[in-house]
């Protein structure tokens, strides 16, 4: 390839001012010629344009260098029956061998008739594809495009880490054409309905906010009907975009409803994807702003952005739509917490020595002080607070409760510190008269927003430990804490109620000791094969190449089109679970119409890199997740469909998935059990085991480890597992999802201790933590990873994603949208490094070298005066030292 473009100032474009006629230029599906002006200058006229993308282009492939940055400036105009202005775009068409053609937008400008303007921008390519065509396009069909000159010059030859990071012309350029409808409805279309240009509606009560017009999507007969614009070729892959729209609704007697903004993509292989970008509750009273972000991983052949969602008959009004390259957010500053006072109770008069001082009744209930409560701290608080004085034995008796929310309350606004994790602990009890188990909760009212501080279910008149945690990350004007929950008429008793900040790092010291004991083993290398004189003092270098403990992540088919995503995944995880691709509603969305293609491609990727996989999930017990055709079946047909699902999935993938989540979230749903009887769950396990005996079969549920949901307490989970086993279900593992906020170590560890009694391996199957501050997120993640890794019952950890905009929960990512590893990601990588072993030293007089290392695979390099030998060994679990004999004979 020629490299003439490597010098600054050289114009990449040939015949840049059309003095040579149309030499080197070619019209794209239209006509063109050169006109000589009175001044002697020439310019090209591009006419007979029937599509916006038709224009004038030039092949510049041979004049580009990889890694160089190029500046673009074109002098352009328009002509024809034009009112107002028209957009002119500078674009690159990139034609790759054996893959799809992609487009890069370089610049855009708005041009009026009878004047020249400039479209400017820049681009850089880390590698030059088979063919690169520069062209100018953009005005509406029927409008002639005028081009006076084009200059593309090389600015630098600096390499870039990622191809697409700097290739957008300017961060403030709007991808959307005609965004405020100044050019009527050009570039816009109805999606299954009509669109109408409006300057006002409802007798002048509805007027545009950002321009002269707005659009109305009317005649809507389906919720998916709306307004859309095709943006093919205007989006860059692997760039984050932010979207802002002003919307409202009109008609059909609907005053408030949801509106969604969706991106539809179609790949060259016709695979389609709908990506939800933003949603908002819109009203008929005023314009409502909706905002969101998205990331394009692949290179679609067609992309459409649309706004839809309200019930049929309701008009959608759109004032404006903006899609821009998302500004790179500044890194979160680490929170500065002065005098955190770890372990100090922030509640006033917690021991009740001063009666009810500091407490007040929420509602018209009555508070009084009694004696006879436990004198010891609840166990989970005891672990965090030891040493501590005994409790006073006094408790608050709450009577005359006429609502479930009534109970003892206290305002704690000025006692809280932002970003601190607080542990909640209390003894609670209910009075007589309850006809069913009662949920007792610690609730926080934070500026009228409800926060769950902990929850427990009381079945009788014993004292129960209530525990939980919370964290406040934005300065509140008022915070009130109260205990509530039992049914009206049921008395409530509260003793030893405490809220205190947790010193996580103090616990980490304990966990590090536990980890060293559990996950490491002493190793003795015994060398032979050479005489002792040449062996003594030889250098030994031990490097761990692979850990045996499973650290995994969920992945999805569309995300693996992003090679940076795949690279991070392959380097830092050794297990995978598919986010949606194996679920029944994805593999058989319509009865008899199967899609295993996405799951097959993910499996092939994992197999090629030695990644083990979990099968998530065969069934999902929560009714809202069950596809409509399954819900509509009668019981006999439903049973047949269940058996067909088991046989079809397990036979197809026999031996390929190491685990299966058999029936997801059985503590929170009961669709199959309600329809097919209690035995159906055990039947699913038994049949799955018969079809694929090699797979370990898991139960899987959420909120198990955090004490805020009585439905999924460790005790409830244990009861469910034992019931399944009694029915002959071969339950082989316990899945804890782990979608958690403000985790507290002793609470997590206690849940694991209880479940560990069953003797089954425990996996965190969907772990994520969420905080807008990435330093706090990193701390939360460290709590969860250290607690899990230090617990003997835990056999694996799988994160529920790691890449921004490609995760179930926001503010949970380890890697920012465009590939920067944030503080949470750095913490994860640091822990993985901490949990790998390296050693070096010399062979002793006995011909041995000893070290202690984490379980996994190692390379052992032995360097003597005459040669260098490398041997691979595996350090597995075991209480006694592992003795490995290594021969250094010449035959090696």
C-alpha cells in the first residue's frame, strides 16, 4: 500500500477543486457534472437525487495510512426547491473483506440556498480495509448538492488503541436529521401509523417547545406504532450515544402512560435486535423529557430509531429527538468520610433507659416500655460490635396499631454520613392474635422515598433477629427510620434496635486469613535426575498460569460482536452463563419455531477458548416471564410442552453445559406448580438428570443472602431444597443470584453458613453491585468477592455482566462503555491478582523447594548451570502438603 499520505499537508483527495472535470470522482446512484463559474472557479453539481444518501464519492484507499489522523474540509452548497436549509454529510464507506460494509460519519453542516458553507471533521483508522470511499451526501431527494472543493490532509501518524474512539466528527453533532421538524417531516416516517406535522393542537394549548413544529403519530392501532427515523450509516460501533427526546401524549382519554424509545438493528445475516434505550411516563399536560444511552457493538446493515409504547388510539407527540456521542463522564472522586465512628449506634436512647425519649409513634399507635427482652446482642450485630455491653432487657411495646406501617420511629437525618454502609440490627416480636406469619420491616423514609433496611418473618411469639443494611449516596433533607409490618391489631415489640456504620476493612483481615487457609496448599517440589552438587542452589521460578476457582460472567450474543468486550472477557473469566439465549422464551418464542443459533454461537466461542458454561435456565417459574403461548395452553398440553422443552434442550446440548438452573426463582414464582401440581418441580429435575446425567442441576433465586425478603430467607430456601430432595429431585447445587446493594459481610456469611449445612456446593450465579460512585461500587464488589472466596461452601462466582450499557443493572459495570476499566474493574483485577501465586528461590540441600500457593495450574522453571527446564504442575485441594517429584534427567 502506498504511504504518500503520511506527510502532513498532502491532500488525500485527487482533483480536489474539479479543475479536471469529474476525474477521480463518481456519482453514487445519481448524475453529476462540473460547472465553471464566472470567477473562473469550478464546482460539481450532483443532481437527479432520489435518496438522501445519493451523492458524490472518491476512492481514497491507497492514500491512507493506518493510525494517521486526517482532517476533512469540504466547501458545499445546495440548489433546488428548498425552504430553509438542508444537511450535507461527509461519510466514509469501509468495505471489509469477508465481512459487512460499514460507514463512518465524519461531519455534518446545515446549508442554505445561494451560499457556500463548510462541512468539517476528522477521522482515523487503526487499519485500512480493502476499500475506503469518501463521499458527500445528505440533502432531501430532489435537492441538488453543490461541491466546490474537498481537502483531506494528514494531521498526525499516532496510533490509536481502539479504531472508533476518535472517529466521530464532534461530540455535539446530532445523528438525527431534521431533529426539530424545521424541514417538515423529511427523514421521518410512521411506524405502522400516520405522522402529521403540527404547529399547535388542542386550540393552541399544545405548542412546540424547541422549534416551530412538532410531529404527531396518529391513527395508532398497536402499542408498537409510532414515529421513526432510519439512521443507517450514521452511528459508529463501539461508541456510546446519549439520547434525549421531548414527548407527550394526546387523546383517547389517557392522561398518563409509558413511552419507549427503541433502537432496531438488522445485521447482514438478517439477525434482528430490539434495544430499549429509554422509557418515561408521559402525560397529556406537558412535554416530558426522556433520556437514555446505548452502545452499538456490531455493524448492522440497517438501523432504525423509534418512539412508541402508549395504548392504541393514543397519539404520540414528539417535539425533538437528539442522538449524540455521549460525553465521557469524569471519574468518580473517592468519597471522603471524616470520623466514620465504625460500630457506634446512631439511634438515640436505643437501650430505652430514658423511657421513650427520642422515639415517637408513627401514626396513632401507642408506645410504652416493658422489660423481658434478650440481654444479648443479636448474633449478626454481635460479630460486628464485639466487645459490647449487654442489652438492658427493655423493649418498646407498640399497641393500638390500626395500619401495617405503624410503629416506633426516629429522625436520624443529621446522624447519617453519605457513602457509609450502615448495618441494621434489632430484636423483634409480635403479640398474640396473628392468624398468619407476619413480616416485620425496618423502613427508612428518605425524602419521601422508601428504603428497605431489613426484614424478617415472625411465625410465633419468640424474639426474632431482624438485620439488614442501607447506604445514602445523595444528601437528604430528611431521613426517618421506623419499624413496621405486622397486620393491624397485632402488637409489635422492639428491643436492642441499633444502626451503626460497618468497618469493612477490619473484616477483610479476617477474610484474608480464611482465604489463605481454604484456597491455598503447601507444595514441596522434589527434584531428581542430576547430581546433588549441580542441583544445590539451582534457581526455581514458580508462576501460576491458571486458577482452578471459577470466576465467570454472563455474556450475550450481540455483545460478542464487540472484540474489546470479548478480549476482556476471555482474559479475566473462566466460566460463562448466557444472559437470555438459552431461556425458553428465546429458544421457542412461538410454538414450534426454534432459535438455537445464538446459543450455539456462544457455546462455540466458549469452547474455542476453554470456557466452561452454565445453562440458564430450562424453566422460569415467575409467570410474567413465561411466553404467552405457553400460558395459554391447557394443563395437558402444558405438560407435553414442558416435557418437549426438557427433551429438546437437554438432548441437543447433552454434555455441553456443566450446570443447569432447572426452574429459576421458585421462591418467587409458582406458574408451573400452580398449573401442574407440586410434583412438577421435582419431575423437571429428575427428567433433566435422566437426559443429561453429566450436568449439575441447580436451584437459583434472589435476595437469599441479604435479609430483606422473607420469601427467600436462607431458611425458606433450605426448606424448598429439602422438599425437592424428598421428592427424588437430584439437586446438585445452590444458586444465589446476588443482585445486591450495600452488602455487609456478617450478614452474607451467616446466610452461607446456614445454606452450607445442606452440604451442596453454593455458587453466586448472577452477582452484581450497584453504585453511581465507582469507588463505592468497588468496595461493595470487594465485600462480596472476599466473603464468597473465603467461605468453604462456595464453589464459584459468576458476575451478571461487566460492561457499561450491556448489563441488567445500571451503575454496576467494571468497564466503561468505550473500554476504560473503572475503579470497580481495577478492584476486581487486583483481587484476581492477589488470588494467584508466584514464588522463586533456590533448591535446598535436600533437593527440594517449598512454597504455598492457590489451587490451580503452575509452570515451574528450574535453572541450573547447564540447562533450563520447565514443568507444568497442578495444585489441587488438600489438607496435607502436596509433594511433586520433578525429574531433571537429560531425557526431558
